[in-house]
C-alpha cells in the first residue's frame, strides 16, 4: 500500500509540474512559423470587461421594466427610454461614448431562458462595477464549493487540492469565464451538488430540482435527464421533467407581459436559436470547441452551407452520444467512484453538442478532471497501462485548459486558429482524447471492482 501511495504521489506532482511548465513556457516556445505564442488576452477585450455579464444585467433590467426578451427593441416604447436611462446610471462614471457602445451592442432577441435573467434581477440595484465584483466573487465561491464537495470522495486530500489548485491557477477557460462574466461556475456547482445528493441517497426531488435549474441557466445540462433515463432512475427523471415544467410556468406567471406571452417566449426562444442564432454562420472560430465549429473549419474548402454542416455535426454528435450511452448501459457502475466516471463520460458529448460551445463552458470539465484524479487513486500505478493513461490524461487536461491561440478573433477564414495547429486551437480533438481516457479509466476501475481489489 505504501508503494502505491508513493507512486501516486509522484505522478500527482508530475501533473502539477507539467501544467505549470507548459503554461509558463508557452510564451517563449516558437511555433512552426517562427512566431511566438500570444502573451496577452486570448480574445480582444471589450470596451469594459464582463461582456456576457453586461448582457445578463441588461436582460434583467428589461424584465424589471416589463420589456420582452425575445423581440427587437422598440424605441418608440417609453419603457425602452426608461431602461436605457437606468442602465446608464448603473454604468456609473464610464465615458458617455462607452455607455453608448454598451447599450448598442446588447443583442436582441436573447438566446437564454427567462430564468437565467430573473436570477440576476437583484444585481440590477447595484452599480455595474459593484455588481460585477459581486458576480465574480460568487463565481469563484461556486467553483471552490464544487471542488470542495468532490474532495469528499478523495483518499489523498493534499494531492487532490494540489492538482485542483494547478487547474485553477492555469485555466484559460476559467479566466475567459471571469473576463466575460459567464455563469458556468454556477452550473458546475448545481450539477455537482445534484450528483452528491444522488449518490448520498437523498431525495430524488432535490436532485431533479438542481438539474432543472442548471438547465434553465444553461440549457446543455439537460443531457443528465437522458443519463438518468439510461440509468432507469425514474424518480429522478420525473423530478427533472416536473421542475423544468414548473420553472417554465413560474417564469410565465411572473411575466409582466401576461401568462400567454410568458409561455410564448419559449417558442420564440426556440425559433430564434434554431432558425437564426446558429445558422448565421458566426460560430466558426477558435473560441468554439463544438463539433459544428470543428467540422466547419475542417470542411471549409468545400464551402458547404451552414444547414448541411449542422446536419453533419449532428450525425457525429449522435455517434458520440451513442458510444457513451452503450458504455453506460453495458457496464453498470456499482459505487460512487465509478458513477463519477459515468457523469464525466456524459460531460464529453454535453460539451461538444451545442453548436455555440464557447470555451468558457469548459469550466464544466473541472468535474471531469478532479473525478479522474480521484479514480486514479484507486488504480495500480505499478502497471505501465495506468501510467500511460495518467500521462494521456495529464496532456489532454493541460492542452484543454491551456490557451494556445495566437491570433485575435476576427472575421475571415482563419477565425483565430493557429495556422498549422488549428485542431489544437479548436480543442475538439483533445476533448475526444479526454473522452477516450475517461472511458479507459472507467473500464479499469470497474474491472478492479469486479475482482474485488482495493485501491
């Protein structure tokens, strides 16, 4: 046992050293075209930070003023003028031209559910600088709370927190999320808490409520309804469906446009996202790791229409989801540790299926990374197979969480990708490698459980 602990400790230290060296070294390593990697922000900064948070705040203000989320602005409506004046006050001492720009760039219709705006209404009582700081603090608190919940499954807390700290310190998706003010850390916490309650044998009602709320903040966690159906967890599945409907009805009931208009807004959201938002061909760039973005760039020389590319990517996504589903169904998990890997497997298709999968959604992979670290504690590092798997896991985690973009995001065929290593800029291939590693590690763990071997 002591030999196993020592070996695992060695590899945990190697992981921390590897991710640190690669991130510190990327600024001085030359690529094949003799240019250095970018030192500055990966994405060109907006006039003020927190572009996504500005949008959410603006939409929350629209709700306060009784304006619709899924229609274009009506400047003849006196409520619009009141909203703009309110928003200018929130922006405080910014120059007037910056305020004009911020109000002008808020895109309508909105591409999220109403609940995602309702939960931010309390922050509209604060000035933008204060509200943004509160938001950033809440995001970091949610991240560390999620990591703390998962640490309860670890046998080696010092190693767990060393690896987790390295992932936090050298995480391009986390920095991108904080710069944009996106809400992925909240979704991570909700999904993690749902997992902990589920494995703790707590009420299926609360598990369903948490997943439903996560799916209303960001729609992609709804994939866990499919997972619980695969697991034949009928009470949890029904709870998710029930709370999704409850939240839809609740947002319609509180709508100042009336119940009918409140229900119709979900139809408008679906039509906008499916007919306009995705097919505008604005999502093929290096900050989008989706299958759609990857296939669009891979097949760019064929000039295929967006609708066809979406169909091609959907077929690939179905194949990925089918492989994950067969793995979940074919070999049932027996305990919490192996269930961690089931959840992690589901997060791979969850991450690439949305056509607009901005890289800050990779914050959800904290669940996958720390789950793998926990499972590696149970494997035998005296075998070459375990060491190779740990090396592959370390490299994929490092590349996914590392920024290797060189060019600013701009219109045109380059789209911000590295000229020769665009497949690493996109991150989709690395996510597929990570999925394969999770699948192999899960298999090793299940075989050890079947043999009755200890960790």
